[in-house]
């Protein structure tokens, strides 16, 4: 509810300080009983609160889940993630996001789950999304751009996720065109961009982001052991998923705002700084073809250019890349 958001924003701004029931009631414009009721609900949700007589309330520990309230406490964005739809377990957050998008939710709405039973990768592949260990979320955007520019948002998302991971863990991930984020050559993040469009006009873009955060090596199924990793495996530390989510939202909002004002160029430069495939001989498997050659870079639209042995430059819109 709006009231709950205002309450959490107040605690976000207060930092370590106590806030009195009276102060909160006046700030939000509700009764002290209503404040108390919300504090009780937060406690039930798993937050640990401290109530000190004559001083007020303080939140001393948050939940282990990635509920809307958990993400909201400490969130400083203005529209990305300000409207969160959380469920503990779902088939796929993409499915729910598609439904919400066609119902007309505000831009920046996020669907997030602690587990996906049938998480989706590209081309009908699966995305392994076990409970409480990763970030499984779908972001709904409504940019006023032509269809052909949609791939740029996949690249923008990759930059935002990399910046978030870098800030929280100190690790420096690499991006493999178009949508893989790797650490030490292993996949820690996948991005799936889907569209709702009519003719040439985008109605919504739904960006699915899957990040392996606290999985241990043995949590991955056998077929992923060699090629997947998590932030826990790479750092040896348990990472707060909610903190990482907030950090990614922050970076995303900055980049997306820049993109809408200045276009793809500034994003392209940032992206290239993290890209591993550029300048290398790669093999690109598209749905119909295999193209082998040197990855020259991406076009201003975000399309990959590969020069084959005969010197012909292919423009690749979607493929799997082997380095
Ligand atoms: P992709 O097609 O590039 O990658 C899928 C492939 O990656 C799989 O075939 C498998 O080999 C491997 N894989 C599966 N699970 C994992 C994992 N947890 N870690 C590393 N590698 C894995 C990438 O597709 C796009 C993934 C998007 C996932 C998000 S999660 C939230 C949203 N909801 C949803 O259903 N999908 C998106």
C-alpha cells in the first residue's frame, strides 16, 4: 500500500535514528494506531524492530526474503522498482509481468519471486531458479522507441547489472553479447527481453533478469556445473539479494534516463568497456545458421557485426556465441 511505502521511505531517510509513532503518523497523515498496525505487519513479515519508549521505532534487521517491503526499505529510485509485485513461488515472473503489462501498470513495475518452477531462457530454454538463492525478476518498461531499437535495452540492462554486481561485490563481470554476464568465464546472469508490440509500436518491454547470487556449486544441476557460477561461489560471501536489487535499480534508472535523453551512444561506450567477445574470433549460432569470424563490435543499434573469412560483414540480431 501507499502508506506502507511512505513508512518505509521514512525509515530509509532516517538511517539509524528512531522515529516516533507521533512523527510517523503526522508525516504520513494517518493515526498512530495505523502506524502501529503497519509496524506489527512488518514484524510478522520477518523484520526485526526495536521499540524504545519516548524514542520510537527503528528497524534493526530485515527479512531473508526479497518481498516488496524488503526491497523498498532503502530504495532511493524514483520509478524503477517503486511498484513491486512479489510472490514467493511462481512458474515464471515473465508470465506475470506480461499479464500486468497488458493491464497497464506504471513504467518501472517489477515482478519478483523467491523461486521459479519453470523459469524461461531464450528460445524456449529453461532457467534454473531455485528458492531463496537468486534474483528472479521481470521489469516492465514503456519506452517510446521503434521496435528495431529494443535490443539496445538488453545491452543497457547488462550494463546496469554489471555495475550493480561490481558495486556490491567488487567483482568485475564481463558481458558476452548479447545477454550473458560472466565471471571467470562462467555465467552468473541471463537476460531475456520480450515485447508487447503492435505494428511498429512498442507497447511494453519486459526484461527478465536472472542472477545467481547465493547458490553453492552443488546447488546447480550437473549439466550446469561447468558453465554456471554464483556471486557466493566467486566471493565466498553471502550477498544480500535485496541490497543488490536496489543497487541494480539505481544504476538502471540512471542509465535508462540517460538513454531516453541522449540515445544509445553513451550506453554503447559503457557496454563496450565490459564486452569480452569484441575483437575475437567467435562462432555465432543463430536459429538458421552458424557464422564464424571476427566480432568487430556492435552497431549503433546494438546489432553484432561479424566479419567472416571472405571479408563479408554479417549483422547478427540474435544468436548464441561461442568464444
Ligand atoms: P539463455 O537462453 O541465454 O540461457 C539459458 C541457458 O543457460 C540454459 O539452456 C542453460 O544451459 C543455462 N542455464 C540455465 N539456468 C542457468 C542458471 N541459473 N545459471 C547459469 N546458466 C543457466 C538467458 O537465457 C535468459 C534467462 C532469463 C531468466 C529470467 S529470471 C526472471 C525472468 N523470468 C523468467 O522466466 N526468465 C527471466
